C-alpha cells in the first residue's frame, strides 16, 4: 500500500477553520487542546506507574489524540462508541469522569467493571461507550448490530466503530463493512492507521492502495484523513455522522497517524521498528501541530499553555490519588452482575 499521505503543516487559515468547525470554533479548539494535554499527561503518568508496578498494564494513545478528541467532540450524547484499545479519551470527552476511569485502571472497588477487565478496557455505560473486546476486530460487528438496532427501533443517533490498521485483516472487519453497507446502518467506521499492529507494519498488512480503498468493494464511501490534524478529523467525523443519522449509510474513515509509544506496556518496539521511527513520529505529533497553529494565530501563549498543563497534571494526580486510596473489589462482588436478576439496568 502507499502508506501515509504527505502530511503538511495545518493548512487552514482561521476563516477556513471557522468554516469547517462552525461558529464556535475558538472554544472548540481550546477545548480540544485541553483534552489532548490531559490525555498526554495521563499517558505519561500511567506508563510510569505501570513500570512501578502500581497498575498492571497500559496501552497509550500518544499520537492518536486528535482523532479521539475530535470524535468525542463531534459526537452527540445519543451516539454510541465501540472502541479499540486506545479510545478511552472519547469516553472522557463524552463525559465519563476521569476519576472513574482511574478507578478502572487501578481495578479497584469503584471500577464499574469491578476489576474484571484489563486496564484500558473500561466500560462507560452512561456515555454509551461499550466495553472493548480484546479480540481484535469483534467490536466492528457489534457496532453494526447496534446501528442496525437503532434504525430498526427508529431511535436517533449513530455509532462510531474504532479499530486499528491490523484489525482490517480480521474477518469481522469485512463482515461489518459488508452488512453495514447492505443494511445502510448508521455507523462510521473509524480506522486508526497508526502504521503498526504490534510489530507488523501496515505495509505487510495489505496490498491495497490504502485501507480506505477497501470500502469501495463493499459499496460505501471510504476516505483517508490526516489523523494528526484535529480540524480535518473533526470535520470528517461530523460529516460522516450526519450522513449516517440522515439515512445516508456508513462511511469508512482511515485516519493516518503515528504510534508514538510502544504498542503497550508489554512491548519493546526497539526490537522491530526502524531506528528513525521515533523521530518521524515526533515530527507528526498532533498536539505539537495544534499548539503551533494556535500560537501562530494568537490563540495560545506560553502562560496559557503552562496553565493548561498544570490543570491537567493536578486533575490526573487527584484521580490517581483517589484510586490508590480505594480498596480492591470486595470478594462478594465476584458473583455480582454475573446472572440477570430482574432489571439489567438497560432500558429498551
Ligand atoms: C484475534 C486476535 N488476534 C491477535 C491478538 C493480539 N493482538 C493484540 S493487539 C494486536 C495488534 C492490533 O493492531 P491494530 O489493529 O493496528 O491496533 P493498534 O494496537 O495498533 O491500535 C494483536 C495482533 C488479539 N488480541 N486478537
Ligand atoms: Mg495499528
């Protein structure tokens, strides 16, 4: 495949940004920046805590923040999210409390999943963020099923289905695109092409000209998007969600970006990545890219940047402290939520 498109500095003038984001573009960009810094702060802290043995596992989303924040901000409360490993920020942007996510990461008694899932596999029912399956690709089919159900019940909303470049080689990806298109299901397929599936480069994953190109054979539109450009991702996700909601069927969006960390805390990428990868990834850092543009357009100065960083540091510190002060799941919880007894808590 032809790999990443040429990534250029944010090409937008403020007028173009306003046109693509709408009238409230300045608060949207400031809010996006704050969320991206929070995510990066959380990633750095959790990777350090994992190495100290204080959390069991961590899968960072460093380099993928623009996609997560843009998708979160472009979605509506009635929409659903089926994530892969690196989309927890979408739940936070949609209103899942940071401290609840910290309870999940520490698998404590206030984790909504009571420590049953690996860290980075939260469930956030109140924001329609469905617990991730570690089995690569399976969530894409589940997302299509939910989208079909929404339409069948005449309920509003659409579904965001996230998965990586590696997941495009799973059977589920192909079944989901096929039936999503056949049924005209209100789903947006969001492929985060970070160019690696653990140690397998995307160039070994497919001979197709791009991952987005696969959409055509299933009869739905597919577009490659620069996933390091917040404005581009926001505009594309918003348009695809609108199309889905209005009965126009699914879209496949391929977000090309760079994995800036190891696959997870269990991985050592120096054993397989080319020596210049880290430098190439840093050159395509979505946070630096947005900050550079905000600075150039006088929307962010050094003091404001420092204030955002301090606010995020303190939010992460408070969340970690609250989690570490919480007891592990009580033994009796082992049998809770296993069998349905009366109401499941879900409304239908
Ligand atoms: C069915 C299945 N096969 C293999 C694995 C092991 N595994 C975990 S993550 C991963 C790579 C996923 O790569 P990609 O889809 O590109 O997502 P990324 O981790 O890069 O975000 C693999 C092979 C798995 N979890 N499930
Ligand atoms: Mg990948």
